[in-house]
């Protein structure tokens, strides 16, 4: 049976009779079984949505015989069986004999037969009080079996009793009464969902019904990518840099020469960081031949002989070592390159650069270390800036990230002098934690690149992973990066909002240096 057949039947019946009083027992042509009322309801609801019909449910209850009720309807009630088993003479029958004859039916039937005053019980024997009986229970059950209800002249309390005796059960059912709707027609025209070229050309659009827009429909969540927590925190940091007038450095290459990663930064060639243990060198190609010759000479000079007030490292500097390719160990490799471009520009223009990108170190992996991580780096170049500028600037920068209480500790870095580690008071840990490293680039770094003698460069760096892990409460870095990351975490974790202060507030509050 298709639903179209049913719809045709419903519509043609309505057309013929004006109404369908009750859909119960509705039968399709050439079908024996009546149509299931759930199916009827489906068809009616679809017709009603087109205003072709209106319908109301007809709820009703009927009685059905249980297996035992069925048996009693056929064979007679227990009480009738008991009556029939008692002989008509005055000698009657003993209870034991009755039980032997009828089994468990004897006990139930006996009580009823006595209550009906059909029998008498005296001196251990049952005798008849009447000659004939009318088995009302059997008649009631037969009537229920035929019509699903007790005859109207019978007391409704009898139903309760039959239910209690588990001879009948109550069945609820629903069918429908149907009338024509305002848009009644004999066939269903599917409303168009969209206007098409065909509808326009044929002119059908003028008469064809259109399906109404459902503005309450919930939209489908479009499948889309999700930002990794690191990228969310990165966006916040970028916003801080941009609002402070920084320009983003092009850090979109992971492979660097040793020259830009180490030599140009005045890091000696025998420095331990340049070991296999700390740095990933490339095997193929292992080296580059595109280093800027003029800078190579100047860098060689400052390493081996010194200059600009420095005695240098005084070792034979090897160009081959500088040509080795590696995965950059810090984004400062890009900063040194950018400073060399800045130095070539005349006249000098002050500059503020930043980058947030990936760096690689051959680390022993543990809960807080991976072989690759992200470095946040800022560089400011201007004439005559001092350590005081660095400290003042750090206070402003970290305040914008919601970090107020800073301390600075002298430190050693190969390419900055002086150098300062930055600590902040951590309320949760109740101690000072290191949040970054900073310093002023050495003249041995800046001058060979061609920087004017009074141009100073302050720089600082921090990892992106640590603030991200603190922000999102992740205590194992392997749950943040790598193959163990739970994609569900990335889909559901909230956007990052640093508790940062905006520029205006910062101007109102004097910065303590
Ligand atoms: C990383 O360092 C270990 C020693 O700690 C060394 O055995 C290994 O070769 C290094 N890996 C690479 C790819 O350089
Ligand atoms: C930097 O300091 C030098 C020496 O004190 C001075 O001659 C020069 O004018 C200063 N430059 C700026 C931009 O203040």
C-alpha cells in the first residue's frame, strides 16, 4: 500500500460523502485488513498542512477477552461449572469430590455459586437450591467478545469485576473524523519550493502554490574547521602587538641557515647550542650558497677579530659552518634578517617588529617539552633607547595581557647585553614564575648588519605554549600538540579572552619602572 493510494481513498471518500465520520475500519480497495490508524494519521496530517482537510481524533476504549475469558465464554463460567457438577438430589456432593472433578475452578466457582444462592453448603455437602441457572458471566463475556463492550443494560461495576478477574482487558484506540478543508481538491499538488526558469517561462509561477518559508527552522550547523587553542591565544597576542603599532615579520619558513640563526646573532660556532644535541640540521640539502657576501665578511671579522669596541671571540670563523641548513631554533633568526634589511634603508626609520611562530629544538620530550613549540618575539629598534625603555615597555606589554606585577633579573644571553629574565607573581602558585626573556642586542650583532652606532634594539621573547596551557588548564603539553590531542577538546574549547587592559586605562595609570 502506498501513501498515495490512501490519500486518494481519503479524498475520494470525502468528495463522495462530504465527511468521513470515523476512519476506523477504513479499507483500501483489494485489501482485507483495515488501514492502520497511525498511517491514516500521517496522511491526514500531510493533507491538513495543505489545508485540504481538517480532522479530529476520536479516542475510545474497548474491552477484549483474555485467554481465560475466551475459554469461559466458550465453556461457561466457573460458578456454572460448579452448579452443573452438583447433582440435583438432596444428597449433593462433598467439597473434596467437587475439587477432584473440577480442579482449581471448583474453589472460585463455589464462592460465586453460593453468593448467587444457587447452592447451599451444609454439613460438609453442597446441595442445589434452584433447578436451573442463567450463566450471566458467560453471556457477558460472549457479548464483550462480539462487540468489545458490556451490553448497555448491564451494571458498569461488572466491568470492574471482570477486569479484576483478568477475564477482560481494556484497549485504548484512536481513529479520526475528517471533513473537507478550505483547499480541498481531489489531487494533491506539491507546492513549488523555489522559482525556476521553467516556472517563469511557462507562466506557471502565477498560479502554482509555493511552499511557505519556515523561518523557525533550526539551521544546519555547517561543517567547519576549529581554531586550535594555540591559535586562539596567538590571535590575542597578535592583537596586542598590532594595537601597539608592531609589524608582523615574515616567519613563514622553518628552514634557516646557521648564518641567520646563529652567526649573525654573534653566537660563536663552537657554542653548545649549535650541537646535534640541541639543533636539528638538515641532511639534504645540507647547506646553502646564497648568503649575502658583504655581511658574511663583516660577521666573520667580528667573530674572529672583533670590532666596534669588542675583541670578538678570536677563533677561525668557518663559512662552511655558517652555510649549514637547520630547522630554526628561534624566530630571532628572522629578526636578524629583518634588522639587516632595516639597516640597509637610509635614512634609518625606527621599527617595531613581532612574530609568533614555530621553532624546533632537539629536546628530551616530557610533560612540558616538545621538539617544536611557538615563540612570541618582539623587537624594537630606535636611536638611543635604553634598558629603562625595555623595562618600561615590558610593563606595558605584559599589562595588556593582564599581568601586572613584574620583576627583572639579570641574565646571560649570547646575543643580548644586558639581558633580563622577566618574572611575574603567580597568584595560583604563590611564587614568582619566569614568563619571558629579554635584552638589548649587542653592537657586535647590530653594527656588522650596517646599523648606525646610536641605533639600539631591544628584544624579548616568550613561549606561546605556557600561557595557553595556563589559560586552558592543560598540564601535559602532549594534550595540546601532537597525535594525542583530543579533537573534541579543540572543537569545544572556548575562545581566548585575556584579561587585558586597553590603551586608555594604561595611560591613566602611571607605569612604575
Ligand atoms: C638529537 O639529540 C640526540 C642526543 O641527545 C642525538 O642522538 C640525535 O641524533 C639528535 N637528533 C637529531 C635529528 O639530530
Ligand atoms: C643619541 O645620542 C647621541 C649622543 O648622546 C646624540 O648625539 C643624538 O642626537 C641622539 N639621538 C637622538 C635621536 O636622540
